C-alpha cells in the first residue's frame, strides 16, 4: 500500500517531458482564446506546435491526425465545441458544431463521449452563458484525462511489478500503435504503467510494433519512450509472434478506441493478431483504457463497431527523413495495385487477459465492467 502511494505521488510530480521540459499534448493559450497542440504528423523528425483558433481548426486537426489517440481526440473535440461557442452559441450552432466534430473520425468512441458531454452541459444553458461554461468544461475534461491516466499507470504498474517479482529479470513488454502520452493529454494509457514502473526502478524493455501504415509505433511510441529514457526496440509488425514463441515477451499492453459492454476491444489494425499470438504462447494480453472508452450501447465488437477506412495513399506511399535532411514520400506498391486500408480491428473479449482502467483491473466481461461503475 505504502509502496503504491509513494509511486502515485512521484507520478504526480513528474509529468511527461520533451527535451526535459514538461509538455502536454494540448493546452489553452495564455489569453484563453485558443488551444495549442503538438502536431503529431511532424514527429519524430520535428517537434512543432500548432494553434487551433476555431472549431474548424480542431475538426481538421482530428481528421488529419495532427492529434490522434482516442482520449486526445475526445479532449480536442471538447475544446472544438468551446472554440465554436466563442463565436456562435445558438442552439443551431451547437447542433452544427457537434455534427461536424462527430464526423471527423468514426471509430474512437471518446470523440462522441466528449462531444455529447459538452452538448449535455451546454444545451440547457442560456446562449450568453455557453462560451464560458464550455471553456471550463473542456479544461475539466482535459484535467480528468490526466488523473485517469495516472490511475491507470498505478494499476498497470502493479501487474508489471508482479511479473518482475516472479521472474526476477527485466520485464519485456510488447505494445502496438501509440497509446502513450501523445495519445492522451498526459501519461498515456498503455504506456502509463510503463512510465510508472520505470519511475519505480523496475527493469523493463518495450518491444514497439512499427504499426504500418501510419507508423505510430515507429514514429511516436519510439520517440516518446526515447524522450523518457525507456529501453525499447522497434520491430516490424509481424515480429511479435516470433518473439513470443521464443519467450521474449512477458506481457502485451495495448490501448483501445472502443470497448463494448461485453469487453470486446477495438484498437489499431493488427492488435487482434497480437492477441491470437499471445494466447497461443501463454503471454498475458492487457488492454488499458479510461472508462469513457467503454461504449455501453454495443455488445458484439466485430459486427457492430464501425471500422475507419482510410486513404489508399497511406499504404501505397511511405514518408521518411532522407540523409540530405529532407522529408521525402515514395511509392512502395505497383501503381495499379488496388489497396484496402482498414484503420482498426476488434479483439474479442475471450482473448483479453484483463482490462486496466482508472478504477481497477477487471475481467473483460459485462458483469465486471458494470461493477466498475458501482
Ligand atoms: O489512428 P490512431 O493513431 O488514432 O489510433 C490510435 C490507437 O489505436 C490507440 O491505441 C488508441 O486510440 C488508444 S490511445 C490511448
């Protein structure tokens, strides 16, 4: 108990940093007229921040994936509503704003959660009260995200510590996509337990799936782990099964974009294959999530969750930094080959060892999930 408390207070003192300087992924400008974000399309080669002045800026940032990751999408959408209320606070404007933001990306339920929370607060208010109330609520949602992720970090750290105590050696953790600091306001979901464990001095190493086609693992997870001095190795997406067969993975932790009431998990494309390989090799497969990622309206994730299909260009082309210091984009497929680009897949609950939430670690089933809310 004492150990966990010490870890908790240390976590509170040590937010995520870039080049040693504390940095969130989204924050209000000092005049409270806009918000700024880290432009994730520029990482890992450039650290660039962008000012969002309007709801349309926020919507574009989500659509173009300057911000991405389910919790951060939700927070950005909430600020999008707040930015809109500054200019137009009528019922019609509120409706149009919510509709536009909801259409930005389909799969992460946190987008709907953030927008609907804003709408529920604002709709009953007089129009002249909406702008200030919206700004306060968006800031509150952002702060709550930080607290939620710290709690996920504590619970997940307990699991990592237990594995370390059992094996007495470095804990090898495999993760897919980016469910770290960059996918949230601070700390991350799947990476929060890793940061907490490193902070506690538990020796660990992270296998980072590159996560084609957008390479969130290679570009974002590797970068943020590097910023925090966490030992890691980038691997191609298909390497995980091989590593598990050879005893080189002690646990898998991933994030998620939507969890159904019965515990099916939707996350970045390729997650399902990792869960299958984990089951075959007796490797525990954990999913970290804030409770707003639970979609209580759905049961069967495979058949009910809308999977985002993205542009073929993400598959046909790849960008990177050349030796001359310039970013180039090159084609990797024959010009006439058709392409399909599914952004996410669903891992059935039966393949999930447990869900790590801010309220505790639970089995992936409806009874356990509902008990979380009691
Ligand atoms: O397409 P992205 O980059 O938004 O996908 C992100 C993921 O799949 C993450 O694992 C998920 O959103 C959880 S983020 C804490």
